[in-house]
């Protein structure tokens, strides 16, 4: 892709997510018409973190709109780890539940890995159980992590060439960075993963035909760090304080949109880019688990 003097074209993640949710709803309706039970999602929310509560509320609303059955277990932040795991195990045993989501982060003192391992791999709606992570690492994916899977859907929908292209992932979390790199590798991209110890971040990112920013720090990627015409995927969700007294806080990504938009060929906005796709893929994962169980 060549450079664009008029600015990057924005990828409509919200629109694509709506199409996927519509397809999922149609498949759920077909299941019900055959007499099959609808997909069921069980959500465990521990504590009262406002951002987590909003995420869970959005996911629950999306489930209802798609015709899913859903249950939510709200636990206080003082809940012992053993009791959280007991809730997960109860959902494992429930035949009406096909996907389980434990909303992260969990309160301090709770071992998130132990709780994740308690989820049945077949009901792992987020694709974070070690069995599913291992399958992806070996090149035989089963359940995919929602955000990286959603990004791949966007790249495919936009017709972005992946095989043989340079891809750079900034961030190495188990939720986005690492699985994102593996999915790009599976489609024959040449992948570099950058992180806080990368010596010259800009020197690396300027090589990228596909650049994925997932570090959780506003404005990390600037226009000077982007190859002209590159596809830039902004995973960040950072809430900035109001610019003036009495103003509203702003939601921004890891990309400095103003400068990057002048250089990139394609760019995901924040909000309205990657976020809606994550929820759409959660529904898709749960639907596939229900179909496999029927």
C-alpha cells in the first residue's frame, strides 16, 4: 500500500462486529428451531471495579441480543480464591453453560492463573486456558483469545495482505501481544514482538506493514514511528482526565491518532475499533462451544 496524503482510512470495527453478531444470532435462532438449547455464557465478576462492570454489562447485553442464555456471578472483592474457583467449577458442571468468562483483573491476592486453569478448556470463552494457549503455540488452535481473533477478522475483512509481510506487535501480554504474534505467524507474516526493553522502538515499528499497538499507554505510537501506508491496529483503551475543568474524560488508544492518521493507510479508531470485535468474538467462541457440545 502506498502512503496517503489525505489521511488513513478508518477501519469500522463496530460495523464488522455488528455483522458478526448478526450472523451469530441467526445461527442461534437456527439452533433453537431445531430444538437445541441456546448457547450459554457464565460470567464471574469479582469486586466492584467500574471498568470491569461496564465490560461485563456490555457483554451481557450482547448475549441477550444474540439470543444466548447467560448467568452472572457477582462476588465481593474479599471472596477467597477457593470460593472463586468453586464458582468456576459449578459453571463447568452446568450443562446449560458452554462458555465461561472470568473478568480480569482479579483482586490483589488472587492468583489469576489458578482461576483460569480451573475453567474447562472446552468452555474457555476467552481462549486463555493453558491447554488452548498451548494448542495455539503449537500451530493447532482450538479456542482463540478474543481480541487477537477479532483483529485477524478485521485484517481479513479489509483484505490486508499478511503472508510475507512485516508485522510488529508492541506489547507481550498473554491476553493480546503473545497470541497476536502467534496468529500472524500462522498466516506467514514475519513477526517482531516489541516491549519495554526494546532498544529503539521507532526503528522497529517503521518496518511494519502491519503494526499492532497493545501496551496500555496513551500516545505510545506516533506518526514518526509508522511506515507510510501501513495498517495500524490500536488495541489501547486509556481514559484521560478532562482537558479543562468541568469537561469530560477522554477515551484514547495507544496510538497518537492525529499524527498517525496522516501516515498510515488503515487505522482502527478508539473507540469503535478493536473493542466491539472482542465482544463479537466472545459470542462466536461460545456459539462454537455450544455447537460442539450438541
